[in-house]
């Protein structure tokens, strides 16, 4: 998955800030508690610009500086401790309205891989995090959708996130909702397109939001394929969506299904005529090469067979 770049912690304001980060990384709740007892102001300290992250951001394990490793099981306990001590739950890093600890957790490979992603989400929400994001634009759910974390998408939906839009319906496999937005002329209604448009012309693999003015049908197909919603994929193809459609940089539904490892979706797309040899423009790789990146050798072989 797409991860934040690694860099060293520069000189923060408080001399114990680096020690607090180390305690978070180790999941050492007692060590962190002692540091906060001695210096309560640590919860308001930030790393050096441009990241300007708080300790609560570090608790999300989003590849931040020295925390580019699996999250410990105590990560949610650490998050709750920081919130109890006054951490600002919706503080922003990078000066970015979408860079809250909740959004970071929902785009974190390390919290997902360690199985603590949903528990971190619960900790932040219990601490008052805005489930629709600091601007009310659905950024938390958008991060879970865009970065391919299906269990987090489902968890946020259960927690009450707004899901009445195209990307959420596609990620959740809600075919009836998608069908209700499809007009007689085969276009999605404007109501389906809430929370879907970003500022950039193109965006790379696993990011949020999608690019400016994406093709709604391609966006629905890529999203459904990424989240393994084979029935929605089949329905979209039946209503005329191009099986090789791309939202950005030539990255197709087949690329994403192959990367994440959804064999039924791969088979459906190939049967519908998806081009197996398309090279996307970010890395210059085919769907089979994306499958090989994540060890999906059987899918890579299946795709390669369609090229011969």
C-alpha cells in the first residue's frame, strides 16, 4: 500500500518528545505514562515541519519517521492514554485538513497488518474524532476506500459514516444503491458523486481523493474490484462499463484486483475482455506484475495466460 516516506525526527520543542515516540513505537504504555506525568505538555508538541505531527498521529503507525514497522497490540491503549491526557483528536499534520490521526490510521499498512486498525478507529472516535473528517467531506471513509482496507470501510459504515455516495456503495458492494443512481441514459446521477472529486488531475496507486472529474463508471468499477465486490463488478460490466476503464494513470480494475488478490474479480474481468497486457503509467507495470509485487503468483500466471 502507499505509505508515508521515512525521515528522521528533527529537534522538536520538548526534549522528551523523541522518547515519547520511542515509547509509542514499542507499545510501552507505562513508559509513555511516566513521560506524560513528568511533562503533560508533550501531548501538544509536534515534530518538525513539514510533517508537524503530534504524538497522537504517531499512534496510528502510518509509516511516520521511525515508526515504520508493525503496530504493537497496545497501540489503541496508547491512543486512549494520549486522548485522556488532552491530545487534540482532530489535530492536523502537514497543515492538511485530511491529515488527522484517524485518517492516518485508515491509510496505514502497519495498523492493518497488525490487526489493530479497527481498534484504533474506535479509540479515536470514542475520543471525539469527526467521523466525516475535519471538513465534513468524508475523508476518513475515503482513506479506507482509497487505500483498499475493506474491513475498515465496513467498520466505519457500522459506526455511522455517511455511505450514500458512489465510492462507498461500490466498496460496500451495495449494488441496489448503485442501480438506483443509474439513469435511463446509463449515467450516474450527480447525487452519487458526493465525496469523490479531488484537486489533482491524476493520482497514483492507493490514494485519496480520486483525481478531479473522474469517470464515475470507471471509479465505481475500480473501487468495487479493489474491495472484491464481484457481484457489483459483474453488474457494472453488464450495464456497459469498459472492463479496462481507468480512473487515473492507466491503472485499471484488473491491476487493483490482481494486486489485492481477488481471484473471482480477476476472472470476471478477464472473461469480459479486460486487457491483460495494459501497462499503467505510474510504475510502467502490467496487472500480472502488480500481482507479483504482492506474491499473488497464481493470479499473475492466470493473467499472463491471456496475453499469449
